[in-house]
């Protein structure tokens, strides 16, 4: 059940990725360049900013998915649908 929930959360959070990409990047070419800079070595100021933008976007999306997962699992536990793996 947890795997299905995570898959659903990934799909449901696609608009979040779109919103964050519009906030953090000017356009699709800017985002494409930022992703390229993340995986290409370099030490310019723009390169560092691009890497930071991509990492911030990934971190915010991961935090959102994990937070939603924990809240939903606690809700399921509260209504008695499932238990936490450690039994608490």
C-alpha cells in the first residue's frame, strides 16, 4: 500500500514541480542550462547559482512528498486502516 501511495504522491505533485520551475527559472532554456550545470564541473558564479536552484527544487519536492506521505500514513493509522511498521 505504501508503494502505491508514494506513486500517487509523485503524480499528484507534478503541478508543484511546474510551479517551482516557474518560480526558480526564467524559462525552459534556463532550467535546461541549470540542470546541465549541475552535472558539469565549473566554478563560475552563474554555475553555482544554477546548481543551487536545481538542488533547492529537488529538496523542496522531496520534502513535500515525504511530508504528505507522513501525514497520510498518520491519518490512516488514526482511522485504523494501517499501522506503522514499528508498531507504535
